[in-house]
């Protein structure tokens, strides 16, 4: 088996070093109702790709000797487009418009239509079918396929919900249901508010280093129970009813005005990168295509000759297999500088 296949979405790399063919498919047809297959990939997994300089790989974390169960919910959501016995070919453009995809981390903006391969050993366990559990205290969960499974429960948003899942609803890939409109929120609570499910404490995922403040979670309804306040949450992972201490909930101010847009920072006007723009690796070889327009300030980009390149966030490490690239260079996606329009 060859080490790698050609990996960029919408790209067929030929065997020659100087010439590459690029096939750009159109957007999914509204009549194409077959649900795609998705998977969760651990943050420390290697993503493999192919460029004219040779095969390469990148990943965002190196956990060393730490076990993956020490990093609950730290997974990427990817779309499966091909597979063999050892690897999956995955795409990073996810179809949120048509399908209900449990919110999770994404390796990059879904507008960058790229393909990589990952090892089957790097897939995280996930719910593969709907699952419902209700409790006498009025709390309940109605989970959709695609929820990350961890030791002692599942991860929804930044919560670890203590539920016992039967083996038949846990696997490594899933097909998402059609997208539906969520319920209107009526207020927000901090994600650090102590909550319970079935009398068990809901855990909170340790925030990553880049996250400087706790998030607020919108809730759709609330009602007082005998010794707690029940809060309803509508998420892309499913519907939740969790219990909060009534006094703690009552102390949270609601209906606070939102923050305004910050202006007058002296930044240059952004330029648009139109949809269908070819995306390149820094060596100029094809990497994929942009499927939605994006806007960039010049300060965000690096100039590489006639190319403008966007370094990806979160410290992605690009490591070429033949050692011709430094270990800690950030992965960059490039495009012709002339493609930017005011």
C-alpha cells in the first residue's frame, strides 16, 4: 500500500513534479439527500497531506505520555470521504446548512475545502444513534448522533454529562440527522454554573490555554422544581434539561445588554478572497479550493513571492516526512495575491 494518496479536496495530483490537474466540483445539490459520514479525531492526531515538496503531516497538540482520556472532548470534527483498512480520507468542509452536526472543534474554517488522511487509531468514540435518558428529578438528555463519548459520560459544549450509554449506540463514525431550527433562548448562564443530571454533578471540561474567559450558555426555558431550578438547553448535540441550585440561578443577572461593535481601531479595510479561489500549499502546489468568500486584513497574511499565505491558528505543526521542513513551522494555506479584491 502506498504511504499516502493524493489528499486535497477537489484536487487530483498527477505523478509529475511540475504539473497538477485540479477538478473543482460544484456545491452539493439540494436534491442530494444522502447523509454524509462524520468522525471525531483526537487533537494530537497527525493529519497527512501531499504537496509538490513531498508528503507532510501536521497536528495541533503533542500530549506526550498523557493518556487521551485525560483530554475529554478535545477532538476535531471531520467528514469522511474515503477509507481503507488503516486510514480514513477526511474533508474539513462540514455541511452545517443541511445537517445537524454536534458542535465540536474544527481543524480550520469549513470554507477551506481540503482533504487529509488520518489513522483509524486516532478516531475518538462517539454516539452513533439517538439516545434518551430521563430521571425522577425532571432532568433528561435527548442526544443526537455525533456526541463525543468519554469515560463516565459524554461531552456537550464544555460539560461532561454523566450518562451510561449502551454499547450499541457507541462507535467511531456517524451520520448526522437533517438540520432543524433550534428553540429561542430566554437567557444565559455561565458555563461554570454548577449543574446536575439525575442527581450527579455535571463536570466542566478544563478550558484550553487560549481560552481566557468562561463562556455563557443560552438556555431555552426554566422552571422551579421541588429543590432546584430546571434549565432547558437546545444544542446541536441534542436537548438537555439540567438542574441548578435555585439560589445560584436566581443570583445570575438576566437580560443584560450585549456588547457593541468596537470601531475606530485604525485597521485597514479587509479585502475579499472570492469563493472558488484555488488554495495552494506554500510551495505553490494545489491544496484545495475556497468554497465561501472570506475577508482578510493584510496584517493577517504573509507574503511569499506572488502568494499571500494565511498561517493557521492554534500552533499547528507542519512536519515534512523527509525532514525538509522544520518541526514547529505553522501550517499555512496560500493563494495568489492577485486573487484578493477590495
